[in-house]
C-alpha cells in the first residue's frame, strides 16, 4: 500500500500546481515565427501587384499536386506603359488546402519569393462546412498579404 | 397515529413520512448534480487541467446541461433484448439507493425514520442492486454487456462480506446508555452509534475497520480501483453499453446517489456524524447548523478521498480483486470481530482495540506488499489453438 | 493462470471483437479474441485500416518530396523516420553531411525518442486503468518538446526538416537555451511518472509476470527495440552499427530480464533518461558550421544501386530499402517497419492470459498503426 500512497502524493502535488490549460478560443497561443500553416501568395506593395509570375515551379514541385497555376501577359509591364518588370503575371491560382501537406517545398523552389507559409492564426483556423470551400483562389490567397497582416518568414 | 414534524403537532404518520421523503428526494437530486460537477472539477485539478468552464459561471450548470441532453435522447432498445429484463434493470439499480436514505441521520433526530435495525436494513437493501446489474448485463443482448454484468455481480457479492463485517465490528462496540446510567454494548441503530461517539470518533478504536470499509465501499460503488465492470478502456461501459438517454442517466444517478449514501454512512459510523465534536449543543439552533456543517465536511472528505484514489490508482483485474477480498479482507475482518468479542467479554481496556487495529493495518500493508513483490509463479500458458487461416 | 473446471461439462468459447474503434487500441487495429470465461484461448489480429500506399507514392516523388511521406509513416517519431530515408539517399549518392548537421540531427532524433516514449507512458497508463492522469502528464511533457520543434521547423508533428545532405534551414538562435528548458521539464515528467506508476502495488500486480516473451522467441519472431531489450537481449543499433556520431557518445543500453509488461514499461522509462543525457552530451559538442554541403545540386539524381539503411527508432529497427535505377525518383522504396514485426509476438504473449491482460499487452508493445500499415 506504500506505493499507492506514493502515487497519491504525486497526484496531490499536481493538484497544487497551476493548470496548464489555455482557454481557446478566447486566448490564443503565441505562434513562433517559423510556424507553417497553409501557403499564401505575397503582394508587392510598391508596385501593387502579386510577386507571383505563374512560372509553375511550385506546381511541379508539389508532392500532392494541390496547385493549379495559369499565367497571363502582364498588362502592367513596362513595354505596355506600366512600371513593373514582370513580363508575365499570375492569372489564376488555385490551391486545395485539403490536399496540401504543408511540406514547404513550394516556398523553397520559388524563384521570386512569391509564396510563403502562413504563420498566423488565420492559417490554422480554416474550418469550413463544405470541402469545396477549401479550394482557395487568387483573391483569397492574396488577401492577407494585401492587407499587410502577414509577417512572413522565408528561409534563406 | 399522529406525530409531530417541524414543530407542528398532530400530523398523520403517513403524511409525515411523505413529507420527509419528498424533502430527501429533492435534496438528493440537487446534491447529486453538485457531486457530479464537483467530481469533474476536482478530477481535473488532479490532472492539472480545468474542468467544465463554459456552461454557467465556472461551469456550474454543466450537470443540468448533461441532464437536458440525456432527456432529449432517443430511447433505444436492441431488437433481441429481453423487454422486461432490459427495462426493469435501471429501476432495480436505482430504487435500493433511495431506500437506503431512510435511515441516514443528517442532524440530531432529523431523518426519515429511526430503525432499531438500521444498519441491517441498509446492508440488506443495498445488496439488491447487484440483481439490477445482472439484469442489465443479460437483458442487453450484447457480449460486452454480459461480461460486464457477470464481473459486476461477482465483485459485488465478494465485497459484501467485508463491508458487512466491518459494520458489524463497529456495531459491536458502541456503548448505548440504557437508563439508570448503565451502559449496554452493541447496537445497530445509527442514531445510537453516532450518539456514542460524542467524545471520541470510532476511527480511533477501529482503524483497520475503517480502512477495510473504505476499500469495500469502493468495490460496492464500482469505482476505481474496482471499476472493472465499467472499465472504460476495455469493455466500454460494461453492462450499460446498450442503454441511452434517461435509462442510462438512471444508472449514472444511482452511482452518485450510492456514493452520497456511502459518504454519509461513513461519516456517521466512523467519524462521529453530527455528534463529534459539537454533540453537546444538541438542542440550540446554532448547534444544529454546526452539526449539519460537520456532517457535510466529513462526508465531503470521504468524497474527496474517493476522487483522489480515482485519479491515482490503476484498476485491478477481476481475479485479483476477488482473491483480495476473499483471502485478505475477510480473514482480517473475522479476526477483528474476534478481538472485539474478546475485549467485550473479558472487559479489557479499550486501548487494546486501537493497538490491535494498528497492528492489523500494518499487517495489511505487509500482506499486500509481499503478494505484489513476490508473486507466485504462474503456470505456463497452454499452447495456442490452431486457428483457421485469416 | 489457466483455469480447469472441476467437473467436465460442455462449454462454448466466446468470440469477442476488440474492434477498430476502441478507446484502447492505439490507432485502428482490430483483434478477435476467443475467450473461455476470462481466459484468452486464441487471438487473430486484423490490420490494414490505415494503409495509404506510402511506398508506392514515394515512387512518383523525388527525394525531397518523399520526406513528407516518411513523416507520416511514423508520426510519433517523425525525425527518426526521415533520418533513415535521407541516410539512404546520402549513401547512394555518396554525399557527405557536415558535422553540425549531424549533431543537430542527433539532438532532434533523441528528443523525438523522448516525446515518443512519453506518449507510450501516457497511453499505457490509460490502458492500465488510471483514469486520465498519466495521459495528461504525458501530453504536458510532449507539449514542451513539440513547441520546441515548432520553433525550429515550423510544424508540430510532420516536420519535413531533414534533407539529403543536411538540414533544410538553420536552427533558431536560442536553440541551446530552449533545449535546456525542454530537458529540465522532461526530467520532472519522468519523476512524476515514476512516482505515479512504478511503485504502485496495483500497477505491479497488473503488469508483473504478464505477457512474458522469452529472448529466443523474441529473436525468432524478429522483434527489435525496447520490447526486445526487455527480454534480455542487449541489441541496440546505436551501439552495434553506429550511425551519425553515436560512437562518440557515452550511453548505456538498457535491458531487463523477464520480458514481461513491467519490464517493457521500465526499459522505456529508463531510455528517456538515457536520451536526456545523450542530448546534453551532443549540446556540448555542437559547434558552428554549415548545415548543407557546399555543392548540392538543385535536383538530386542518384546512380543505379540499392541500399538498406536501418536506424534505431523508438519502436525498434526502422529500415529503408531503396532501389534506384538512375533518375531522381526511387524505383522501389520499402519500409521495414518495426511495429509490424513486433506485433507478430502479440498472439504468443496473450494466449493463456486474461482479457484485461490482452489489452495491456497490446499497449506495452507500443505500436503506432501508421507504421504497421504504411
């Protein structure tokens, strides 16, 4: 019975400690800088267009083939009178968050640093009622970066 | 026949009984809901987490929310379940617990009825719920339920004996004043047992008996470490696995009501009930409230102990708990009854009871230690049967 | 013990299905027990509920994309799973990994071993019957370790952090302090578990002399890892075939005699302490430097060949057999899973024991179904 009393002492000492529960969703944990939620596209604030040129590098590198990329000629290019250096720009971009395995390979292969993993809570709270709502299109992917709500971290 | 209640004279006996029963039923329902909530909170604190927090302030309305949910559920019955057995089983588990409340004294002379054979009545009535468990297990037409029911019946019957003998051992030595300043030994009346403890609670005289009562009460309540019938990680739910909604909630409430009764009986028999240490203020108004608070604290301590054990201790296997009861607890209790008898007959000083009790506690520790650390070697298992190819 | 009736009368054995959804099976695992009263006479396991075709999927993915799949074959010890894969690629391509990357790999693998063993302790405590306390303690300790992993790689369970040649990116600047904090809390966690379970009489009564497997039987079945070491066989791949820098580190191989459930539990508990000491020694020897070799091609192409690399995962010998026929994808990838081999011993250990013991024995082998089914 001595061992049982010892177990009860351990439990009693736990009784005295502060509970480790954090009450979600009122209180959120502080996410580290490198947290890797779902991918997002980045917005170039200087020229007011996405960084992404639609080069298909990430689409080819994705292990689960969750992206669809369509590019178009950039109407904002210097040859057309605009101030952008990008000849092509992204037209349509679909990422299926239900398929994405958040492996970060798309970020690593991107030549333009145009895609980054979302390291905020909006990237984690993506519950929907219909699976089709998890296929994100271009405006949804650009929204957070356009609104300057993102401090993205891209590995060197 | 007429009697008085709450200072109102000449009330019909039946009406008086009815009023008391209604008060107790109302009290019991509220307290059971509070106990369920308290258990969840305390168990959570032992595990370094919060319990219910969202329903109501600090989660206090959680029990009511659970009750509403259970009432709203569909009432299922398996197609091949025996209708009478299946549907009567919850009642057979629930009603004996209610009947046990008849003799429990809350404060001085406030209970439903004073019975001269109070403890005998309590033991007899609480044994009926075993039949309810077997009915639930068999009537469910489910193998897991049947296994759980059989285990529960075996366990319940095995631990009746140490429980009864522990109550007998205490009943033997209480001193009852019988007019003329004479003292008579031995009483089954709970009121007299409590009144005899107005100076020293019974746990001083019978420490071993108190420990055995705690163990046997845990087994009767089917609580850890004896909760193998409702082993939550094996036969999930045991005999109650096919019940849903109100029927299941009757089992659940019966478990907590039985827990409440055991706490009150424990407080009455071993810790002195309302009589220690405030027994001298019996008739004045603040005295009653103090007695009620004393009873609440004592039964609350038992309740806390049970939850503490639940959070710390694994569960025993069925053969281990049966052999513990028959081979360890029963001989110890028989020896204790023998010693009590000798002390009564030869009029030895009562301190011998305490000494023998403490020796018995040490003996219990030693027996358990030896059984666990030097187990008898098990015979080699038989070769597995040749099963057909998967 | 086996019960023989005093009077001969005809009885029938009962078939119990411990089904895929059950609070106790660690993942989706099904076993059908044939019981006589309370004694198990026969046991038939059914697996395959979690098969996702990881090996076939890796044939269509190159050597960086496949790392994510390897994570998911053993999600509780993902760093160890990734390690075998990248070591196989490095062996075939003859890449030399810089020192700093190797030390960091060792630290992360040992931390993952600690967190995996904590998970075992938690689930095992629930199997034995304590209501929820060991589980919560285990998750409390795992939270500290997983928070550290999140700061390093970004993900809490599927890290995809190792690459062929080294690591994907550099660890954060406060790595040493964070690892020190994690180790301190892990020590306290082991103390909690030790006090809660190891001396508890009821726990001893449930686990001693239950589910015994002898050393010869274990070797014949092909067990490995702590389950094998608990039967007395001192086989630890970190000592017999040292990989990374295990030959420069001082640690003991924990064995126990008896091979019962208590020994398997005890071996894992002591291994946590050994892993803590290994991590401390690695931290001392860690120095600055590069984490990837200088000239790494963008797309790795391997010469023809085949290789079998095995490492000591927390559950046993986790091996990768890779066949490459040139190109940037493996031609065939086979995962030698430790849990599947360990699971073969379940029937032998359980027959003749009680039903409640069968649940505990399954818990003590410490399987994770994603590795069994891949």
